[in-house]
C-alpha cells in the first residue's frame, strides 16, 4: 500500500482577475477551489492513475472537513487526524499576477496529535511506500521527517521525501528510496546555482553518495534528471506543451515515478512516467489525468527512439 503524509493541507482558492487594481474592489474572472498540499497532490495523481493509496494528515474546522470531502470525492482514501481548535488553511492563488499567493498558517498541531500520526505509521509493513512531502507547520518539531524515518528504519518501508534543505538533508542517513528536489533547491543545499541538466548531475550524485537511493531533480522548462540506484543517469528535456498551471507539477512527477516503478520495477520507465505526469499537470488546469499522462509518456518514448 502507498501512504502519503500532508502535515498542513489546504483549500486552494485559485482566482483570475484580469485588471487587478491595488486598493480597489476587484472581481474575479474565474475561480476554482481545490484541495491542496504536496502529499495530497501525490495521492490524487496516483488515484488518477488507478493506484490505490491512503492520505494521512491533520484537519481542523469546516475547511478541514471540506478538504476531506473533496479528496474522497476524487477517490482517495483520507485518514486524517482531527485537530480540535483552529481551521485548516486556505491559500489564495492569484493567477493573473504570476506567482502571487497568500498562504494561511493552518492549525497548531499538538504533541498528542503527532503521537497519533506516529501510531498510524507504526502499522506500515515491508514494501509499503510512504511519501513525506512539503513543509511543516511552525508548531511541529523541525526534525519530524527525521523522527519518522528513524522510527521506521529497518522495517522495509520505501520512503519518498520531497522537501527542502535541512528537512531533506537530515534524512539522507536513513536512505530514502527517492528524493526529489528541484534544481533551485538542490543548488541551495550546495550553495551554487544550477541551470542545466549537465550541471545538476554531479550534485544529484552527491545526494546519492550522502544516502539517497534515487535522486530525481525537476527543472521545469529544462526537463529533469534521475540518478538511479543502479548507477545509471537518465535525463530528459521538457516535453513540448503550453504551461497552464505549474502548481502540483513536481508532486505529479513523484506520483508518476512511484506508479511507474511499482508497475515495472524499471528506472527508465519510472523516470519517463514521472516526467510525463509532471508535464501533464503543468499543461492542465487541474492535476493530470491518466490519459494526459499516457499521451505525454508516448511522446517522450517516441522522441527517445
């Protein structure tokens, strides 16, 4: 079974205002509300690919209930821990002003609630897959990823980590099955700027030497790189298409890789599935569907031949 963890899920309110004027009343031209959070995005794309999974996380208030309703409506099993006070966050994303977002804080997560999550994770078994993705609320200990991996060490659970800087570096000694920084995050770890796939490869190899089993690096319009467990290096340019919504593209890449690996146990196939899923989400208003992913996957394979 595959499990994802989203420590701070959200309702993402995505709006477009064609002629936004600061300090005046503006009206939306389009609006969309979706459940958000990196782990949930992975769960939803896996669900679109027909891969059963369970989403763990924390929820609070009416927004938390709505997140669960929408996630389950998409066919994902949600096993969230209720928080008695506060509300799950709402994130406002203004499409018409590129990159403009206002993100909520989310509820305070108590030590007791964290303990309940740990009890759920204790049930994982050999060959289960656990995805730890995204930032953590300020109320939680900043070594929570490390504590989870330490707790599960030696249990045969395949752990995927999609996080930044210290959250990522501090878990490498526990040999996560896959880590997926983007090129900017990878460069930040090593204090350098990485722009091309060729520049990324040696630093991805360094993360592997530090303990990661597989290192996949997303690079938006530059494509992606995989340094695999078997020592092979795979790289691919970005598939051709129009960028519509980059939110969730990296999470979709993680979902595609997991689905591809579980399907064939072949790293080239898994990598191509990851690139296809990430690109399909970037080219769509919503997260990628199975048909969209399969279409781009075939494009990648045709261009490689």
